[in-house]
């Protein structure tokens, strides 16, 4: 069966059993039952309960919940309530962010037209657009949103803006003729109109061929049903949580077994093993991560990047590819005249012709009409001409509208006591109607046309003819023996700030890719201007070429390609999938309906907040409130900063927890008393770990953060020597704690004093460790030691709280501490200073080893 664009108007009418006067009421009722309403499937909203329950599915949360249950079972109610408070607080923050995002989701129906004019019972009737059925005859005029896919029957200077569907940056001239080519994408079906596109000029009559989910937009809506992508952080934390759970169980089992083997009481060893579990589990990690992401989202909003999903905040830090639509994202989506050249002495007349030969309407909120024509008018206005002045000098007598056969438009004007015909159109078609003397000069003008077209510019020729007498009939036949007036060239120019943004992406090791529905020449020209490709770059892939590739060839091609042109929504989606199959993390930016499926599939979808369609915003993880591509670079920097700060917190908390575990584990083998009690461990984990940990997530980005390559998508959370740092830092803290207990025992201090000294030593050494981990590789003193005021506030507060619980007798029974004399405190301070120096020295050695690997 022929496609509708390949069929004659009569064939389409017969196919739908429609007559020229439209459908009757009975026919509409039957077809509504058969085809359903002309509406798109509403996106299913998440319920409040489902959002809340989703917060409790994380493995770390489940581990903490198990620890709380065990604490209740053995009577450690304080520990249990604190852990539960952390779980509930974390869940509430995640729920609050996601629920607010869900409330702002737009549905696909907002994209569609609400009303349409259709022929019903032989008369035009204004009806709700969702009541249209296949076979309806609709009437369209400038400014309308097309209510359904339809085959054109009659057109009068009719053009549509299909940028949101196809990516075309200029209006498309429509016709009614049969098109014989097969398998054309929607952008090349010039005798069809499509649901959701906008009529920019003229009037038309058309027969509806598809409604609802059977329209081109409806098919895209179907493509949106792809599974959600997990962020890199979610994947890494899932692996980390499982690994940690296994390690905790093994350590607890080992300690419990050794205790029984040594003849310790079973219940006492169980409490010790539980203490180790509490020490090993970083209770504050889920809360700290949620706060880091929420704070990052807040900072991004101030930089005009709105995050719809909290875990996606750090995803841009992992991105290796940014695939961007051209129109409205990399470019301004405003056709602009860049070059003009007039025949000698006719510069002024050329400007008048720009203002007069068009269908542009002047409205209060700007110019309405075809983007090419509004560009010409704006250019003339910018050169000091006015519409009123041109109309006064050249009163309009008649107009010969543009049509697809002539590919010209003419306006006939009175000029004092004479008449003048002004003509604009496609270069070749204007050259055909020039007088003989100008045809001899045609080669030079056509060479200039080819030169400008090679730069991706859209070229128009202008011509004129003066008459002493007004012709009896003003028809297309008078377009002959014309004099050449001049030529113009225009383009949808790139955003200036995008050039620098793409340069920064290159520095950051991120590849920028253009994927557009526009012509290859135009796409190449914009890519060259943006610095995405070199001037002589030829490897631009088209949708037609991609269709011929096998799956393996496709995956190989996407590794090398920077510019894709004339690409359909399905192909955009396949490009993203192929990159992901190659192990890349993909960000997709866009503003049109045609971008929605690939936005949804990508690891992070970035929609435009101002020009973006509702569909694209709904499919995205992040919305650029200023439609500025450069904002993405700021978001990448913020994403990397957040991820690095989370890694710093993990380094800090695990090294501290390891120090506690080893201290408890080793001390009995050295003939020392149990060095820490469960309440001490809980205090360290919540206060000493928690307060500096919260300050770490606000750590400013390191200077060279955008000069590093993207993290490999499969990189382990502990890559870059983090495991070595955790082990060595933990061992040093253990050594400090064991040394203090050994010294205290030698000085004759009681067991409770020894425990208080070990407790305080670990607290102070861990605060020194917090200062050190502010930079994983750079020295504590080279990173701006006072840059993070929150860190210093957390350290001072923690020190004050530690001194309060040590020196306030009222708290001694609660936290099982005792006051320390000056000798004990001096030993603790000296040991803390020595430990910090050792940790910094270890960092220096680790940095040299890490960078030597990179250079190799």
C-alpha cells in the first residue's frame, strides 16, 4: 500500500470514504469508536507512596535497618533510635526532592492543539482537537498548531515550522503534488502536515490521515517507554554497599569466633561484634550523599540548571559524550542575514525589496511569518529602513505568492509615475528570468552563490523590472527580462557562548556531538563555526547512510562521528544506545519533540527551559532555565565536584571506621583492655564523622577539576589509590590509638581513663584526617586551608563537644567518660600532630605514584 504522501488526493479521500464536504455526525461517532480520541497517552505519575517506599530500597539503608533491629533486640535502644533517625531523615530528604520534581512534570497533552476547524456536515465547525478522526477535512491558517497528521488538499502560500519535530531551522514550503520517492522521513514529506507543528504562513485544506498515538508525535511518545537509567553513583554505591555488607559480616563473625575461642562470655562478645558492625557501617553515608546532591542541586539552580532527579546531580561528572540537537540548542533558532551583495548603485532598492516581498505581519509582540522572511525584514529594519517608509515609496498593487514550481515570490508596486516588479527566490530560478545582458554575468553570481552555500548559508536572489505602463494582467508571465538586484545569505547562527563551552568540554575530555534533522551542509557549517570539527572535515553521517549499516558497523561508526544530519527520532535514539553499548556515558541535550526519546534513553537528558517543548522537559533529568549550552559546562564542573566530595567523605569515614575496627580488634591481642565502648563508637560515627563529613560535601572544586578526563564509566568507586589511602590512614589512626592506650597503661591510668584517652585521640586524629582529605592529592596547605569555613566550624564544634563530654561530670555516666589531666591531654595532642604529618606524607607519596601512572 502506498504511503499517504505517495497517493493522490482522490485516492486518500476514497481510502477514508470521505467526500469534499467533510464527515457527518454518524461517521464521526463510528470512527471515534474505531480509532479512539485524538489524544496522546498521558504519562503515568508516581504516587506519593511509591516515591516514599523507593527511598528504602537502597542496600545501605537495608543494612542500617538490620543494625537497628539487632540493637533493639539486645537492648541497645539508644543506638537503635539514632540509626532509625538517620534512616528516616535520609528518606524524607529524598522524598521531598523527588515529589516536588514530580509535581512539576508536564504531560504530553499540553503539547497538542486544543481546538481545530473541520468540515462537518458540509460546514466549517470549531471543535475540540481530540474529537478529530481519520478522514476529517481540516482548515488551517497562519498561527495554528496542526491538530493531527494530514495530507494536504489545497495550499495558498502555505508553510509550516517543523523545528520541534524534525529539527529544521526554517519553515517548510508545502505543496499538494504526489511525491514518488519511498521511505521518506517526515521532514521530506512536503505534501503532509504533522500534529504539533505550527503553521507559519498561508492557508490550507487537508484530510486527516492519523490521530492520537498513530501520529508522528504519537510514535515518538511510544519511543519514550524506555527503562530508566541508573546513575554512575547509584551503580557504584550499590556495588560498594554489597561489598561492605560481606566484609562487615566476616569481621563480626571472626571477632565473635576468636572471643569464644579465648573463653570470653558469649553475650559480651556478641555486643563487641555488634559494636564492630556499628563501627564498620558508615551510618551517615546515605544522609551525607543526599545532602551533597541536594546542595549541589541548589547551587545548580542558581546557575540556571534545574535538576528533576536528585541522583542525577552528579551524573554529568561522569559524562563522556554530550549529544546535542543543533536548532535552538547550539544555535539561536533565529534565521539571521549574514551577507548581502547588491548590484551597483542598488543597495537601497535591495533593502526596500527585503521589506516588501514577503508575507510578514507586524504584531505587538514582534514579527509573524516565515523565519527566512522575518530575517530579511529584520535586516532591512536594522539598516535604518522602515516598513512605513517602504510602503509610502512603493505602494503595493498586487502580489504573486511563492509556489514550489516557480520557487519565486513577486510583489508589484507603484513607483511615482511608474511601476516596479520586485522578485525574490531560489538563485537558479531567478537566473532563468533575467534579461540577456544579466544572464551573461550569471556565472559570477552563481559562483558567489556556490561559495556562500558551501558555508552552510541559505542564499536568495533578488531581481526587479520597471514598467512605464501598468500591465493589463499581473500574472507570473511578467516575471521575465528582469534586472539583477542583489543577493542575500542567511543562517541560524551559533550561540557565541557555546563556542567557549565546547572548548571547555574538549579540555575536560568530553566529546561534543551534533545530531540534527537539518541538511548536512548546514550542520557542517555550524559545527565548523563551533569548533566541533575542522573546516575540511568530510565525515558527516546522514540518516539515510545510517540505515544501511549493520548493528556492528553502527557501533563502530558512532565512535568516529561528530556530526549527524537528516536524522530521524528513531536514529537519534539508536545513536545514544550505540554509544552506551560502547561503554560511554551519554548526555543528550535538546528542545524539540524529536529529542524526547533520546533524552529519555540517555544517561542524563538535558532539556531547554525556555524554548523546550513540554515533551522534552518531561523526558529530561535536567532543564536549562536559560537555554544556554554553556550552563552544561558549569553543571559538569558541579557534578565532578559533588562526586569528588562524596569520594572524599568515603575516604574520610572509612579510614576513620577502619581505625576504630583495628583498634578494637588488635588491643586485646596486645594484652590491653577493650579500648572503646559501643557508645564511644556511636559518638565518633555520628559526631566526629558526621559534622566534618557534612562540611566535606561543601568543599570547593579543586583548581584542576576540569582539566582531568571524565571518570571511566566502569571505574570503581575506590579508583585512584583510594583503597591504599583508606588502609594507610586507618592503620596510622590505629597506631596512634594503640600507642596512647599503651602509654596510658604504662602511666598507671585506670581502664576507664584509658578508654577516654583512646576515644579522644581517635576523635582528634580523625579531625586532622578531615583537613587532610579536603584534597585527595594536593597538600593541605596548598588548597587554601581556610577556603572551607564550614569545615573549620565543624572542627571547632566537634572539639568543644568532645571537651564537654570529657570534662562535664554530669555526662560521664551517660557517655562512660572521665576527666583527663594535663599530661594525658598533652600526649593526645602530640600524637594527633604526628599522625597528621604522617597522613600528609603518605598523600604526597601516593600522589607521585598516581600521576606517574597517568603519564605512562
